[in-house]
């Protein structure tokens, strides 16, 4: 990739990445501070998904940048992309959490709204039936029927009251959980409207009953009216008894207060009915001493007694309800303030790993002591809350017993939980203090040992290394013992420094490490940089930092001495081996190594010649061989480079390179191979059983013409097998003859072959045709001279001269032929490689027929 294109790609990457990162940083704030609680975060989800698509594009750009960037820049790009992906994941997680919370709030709101709407609809339906009857003359039976219907309605009203109270509780819960100030007022209005409608309905029901009773009284049914009032007083008296519990939580006591207010309103409206009854009874019994008059007076006295008792009980219950409400308010305030202080105390507790600094641990201990004092004060408050809860439970309403007990249990469990956590933290702090003291002592001992080891190592380094192998072996054994002792101390150092954090990128910081790495690279061997122990740690305390630095320095000094000892011993071994150096042995090993690598001499030279100028310097040659896996050393390579450089100009060209590696290349051996090939071809052809033997003619070195085809084929020995060039590959000679020799071909074509070659008539025609071809003036049969058509291994086409010329050089096979395709390419059946200018004297025959088909006939017109 060109530099401008890379710059454009790098410039295009930060823009979407920066915008995506800015938006991801702003999304948590948008989630924490939404515009309205009732709005679902669909827009935010869509926007986050859109930024996820942008992030995917950013990842694709980053992956392309990593392919063309340095390793450090690739790590930075990867970290940026991972950070953006992590932030996007957090944003999506918070969005899903907020969506779940909003869905739950929506369900609660929907439940409250539906319950309220159903109640209001029911109220609208029944309000028409609660119209106050007029003072028109109606029959007693109709009034009694209306009164019975109204009693049935009051029963339904009492059954609806739990639904009304549940709706009020859900509305209050919504009001308490509302976080936005603008939501409080609408909820208050909705609750107020519901309560007002319910109170109006109850008051209208009471008023209607009172009016019906008055009408019944005026209609002459005095006894029925009196009995209705007595029944109502008998029903109301048990509810106002002193034995009825009125205590409980704040909400329940408030509901009881509302019920009692409704009862008091009804009681006040019935007072006029009582007065009317008393006046009617006085009028009826005045001047009369009949049995009915006496019975009416007794009934009226009982009614008055019951009325006075109910009024007295109503006033008493009002006082008890007010006291219970004050008690419930106090309990509610104490519980919530206590739980709030417990939460504040819990925030001061440290969770997770304690700090490693002693000052920080001491500060944590001071904070814990203050927390324990605060918990002691809160324990007195807990006792007060418990006693108040027990007092409320003694006079608690059955519906509120579970609530009061649960609050008392929650308060006790929360206090015990915070107290146990505080005690556990105190124990952990004590253990941490003891551990820090032990680690400090152990670090001091390790530093003392490191100091002694550094002194011993520096004394040994001051002595020069001997030149004798035995003394070097002794020093190496001593240093091996020292390294073993150093390895035994490694777990102790790791145990002390286990609390250190890991760095993201470990850099080889100390100068000694860089110096040691430079030395190892200068040897020419493929050795990695030294691994510094505990090099990726961030110490938490100055003492730990000192220990890590001293330990790493000691390791580097020990590795440096070990390297110098190994280098000295290696040099002695190299000098000893170089004393018996034989270039012939080295050349054979190098040629075997090239053969094992499945390479050619030309490929090896091209790999060293980077600028493709046809020559390499001695330094390039030495560094290339040393950097490969070929076993040798610098001393041998210096001598080998001098041998390769025949003219002493400091450079090795291709001819010197090949001549040095093949000093004994002579034509006799090539002639021996050609004779061996000719003998094998003659032996294989002699097995032909045709009346006219299958013709095989040698045209040039390793080039033959088979049958009547004018196409030339290369024959060579490959792994002790005689191979024939066919198409883009090689096949064995016997397989080739099986496919092309008429007497060996198998298949339905044998009939035509028999007619052509084996019949007596075809024999004479074939002989005349071949004779005519040999005597034609336009014949392309070449001289069998090997010197004219053979290709030299050292021809100018084999040696590269320049990068442009190298591209036009045709690839060679090991036998010397050239082809415009790569060695691994395969030509289709029937196509043959076309020879280049080096073989212009050779005739190019038509393509070879496919394998398995009969050989072509010689045409006289050719």
C-alpha cells in the first residue's frame, strides 16, 4: 500500500471512532437523567444500535490498519476498538436495565389506572340509583322495598371497599417511587379525585338511607323505622368496641381514620332521625297508658341508651385512632431514619481487596473504629424501635400485624448484617496488618540476600575469563549452581510481589536488558531477547519497588555472566573446530541442506541478492547464511566467503557462487547420465511386439521423439526412475509407452491399431510413408548432435542482471529446460511447452493427443 493511501485510511478512521466514543461517553448520562420517566428508551436503543453499526465499520478499518501498521500501533488501535466495544456494551446493558425498570413501572401504572377507571365507571353507574327520594306520598311497601334495595347496595359497597383500598395503596406506592417532581402532582390529583368520589358516594348512600328511614317513619311505619335504627346501632356497636384493635402501620391507621370519619358523618345524619323518633314517641304516649305505649317507651329508652353508648364509643375510638396514628408516624420515622443511617454506615465499609500500604490500612482501621462507635449508638435506637413495635403489636389490627413484624425483622437483620460485616472487616484488617508486617520482614531478608549475591557476582565479574576450557567449565558449573539458587528464590519473590498489578505492555526498561539483547542479536543467531522476571508488575510500595528493581538487576547480571561464559566456551569450540576446517566437507553439507530445503542454487542466490544486481557482498552472504538454520559459525563463514570471492573484489557474483558450489561439474558425468537414459530407453523399446517396432529417436541431449509424432519430449532420471515430460508434468517411461506403443495400448482402439500396424497391407504403406517423410525437403528432423541443442547450466539467461531483466528470465527446471509458467502450474491435456530462442533450431510439432488415444499418423502433406 502506498503512503498517501495509508494516510487517507488512517485519517478516515478516527472521525467515526471519535464521534462514536463521544456518543458512548454521553449515553450513560442520558440514561441516568432521562427527559421523562414514562418515556421508553426506544430512541436511545435505536441510536445505540446505529453506533454499533458504526463501530463494526470502525473495527473493519482498524483490522486493515493493523495489517499495515507497526506492532505497537496495532496494539493501540486494538485497545481503542476494545474500549469502544466495552463502552457500547455498558450502554446497551444500562439501556436494557432501564427499559426493564420502565416496563415494570408501566405495568404498575397500568394496573393503577385500570383499577381506578373501573372504580370510577362503577361509581358513575351507581350514582344514578342513589338519588335522594322526594317527600312525595308513596306507599309503605314501596319505601320498604327501596330500603331493602338500598341495604343490598350497601352490602355491595362494603364488598367494593377492599378494591378501593388496594387501588389507593398502589397509587401511594407509585407516588412514593416517583423520582420526577412533575409526576407527584398528577398522582396526588388522581388519588384525591378517587377519594373524593368514594366519600361522596358513601355520603350519598348514608343520606339516602336516612331519607328512606324518615319516609318510612312519616308513612306510619313507626315500628319499622325504630327497628331499622336499632339494627343499625347493633351493627355499629361491635365496631366501636374498646376491644377492637386500631394500631398498625401508618397506611392502615389512616384507612381506619377515614372509615371512622365516614361513620361519624352517618352518625351525625342519624341524630335528626333519633330526635324525630323521640318526639313522635312522646306525642303518641302522651296521656296514654296502654300496653303499646309502654312498649314504645321501653323501646325508645333502649334506643336512647344504645345511641348514647354508640356516641361515647365513637368518641373513644376517635381518640384511640389519633393515638395510634401518632404512634404509627413515630414508628415509620424511626425505622426509615435508622435504615438510612445503616446504609450510610455500610458505605464506609471497604469491600474487596484491602490496600497494600500500611498508612492506608491504618486509616481503614480508624474509620472502622468510628463505625463501631456509631453502631453502638444505633443499637440503642434499635432497642427503642423494637419496644415501640412490640407496643404497637399489642394493639395492632390483624391486617397490619405482618407489616409491623416484617419491619421489625428487617431492622434487626440489617443491623446484624452491618455489624457482622464490620466485625469481619476488623478481623480482615488485623490479618492484613499482620501479613504486611510479615511481608515487610521477608522483603528485608530478600533484599539482604540480593545485596550479598550482587557483591559475589561483581567480584567474579572483575576477574578476567580464562582461555582454557577446563577453567571455563569450572566457572560455568559454579554459575549454574548460582542460577539454581536464584531459581529457588524466585517463588519467594513472587509470593511477596503477588499483590502487584500487571502492566498492559511490558517494556524492557533496564539498560542492562537492552545491552544484553543487543549482544545476542549481534551474534547472528536467531535468539530471542532475555525474559526479565516479574517485568510486567507495578509495585505498590517503595520497598516493593526497590525489591523488584534489585531482583531484576540481579537476574540481568546473572544472565549477562552466563551469556559471556557461554560465548567464551562457544568461541573455544569454534576455534577448535576451525582448526580442522575443510571447505569440501562444508560445501557438501551446504548442498545437502539446500537439497533438503527443496531449493535450487539459483533460488538461494536470488534470496541473498535483494537488489537483484547479480552480485552480493561478503557481509550479505555471511549474514544470510548465519540467519538461516544452516549449522555454521562466524569463523567458518569468514573463510567460506573468502573462498567464494575468487577475484577478491569483495563481492560474489552468480558465476563464482555456482562454480564454488559445483567445482567438479564435468561433461563426462552428464554423458554417463545420457548413456544410462539411452540404455534404458532401448531396453524399454525392445519389449515392443509390433510388426513394425515402435520408433524412438534421440534428437539431442535428453530429448527424444516417440512414434510418428514430430513433437520432442524431454527424458530425465528422477529418483532412479526414467521420466518423460508430458504436458505440464512428468510420467514414467513405461507408463508413457503403455499409453502410446500400439502393442501395449489397451481398449477398443486396438482394432484400428491392428489395421494400421499389424495387417500386411498397412505394413507396406506405413514404410513408404515414413520413407517419404525422411526424404522431403521441408523435413524438420534435426541432427542428433547433442552439442547443438543442449542447454548450458551457466548460460547468460540463468544469471540475473537487473530487476527488470529478472522478470523476463524464464524459470528453469533442474534439467535445464525453460518454460513461461511456474513449476507448479499444470497445462491441459494435449498442450505442450513451447521452447524459447535457445531452442529455435528445434521444430515445434502440433500438440500431443490426449492420453489413452491412438498415436497420430504421419501425414505426407506436412
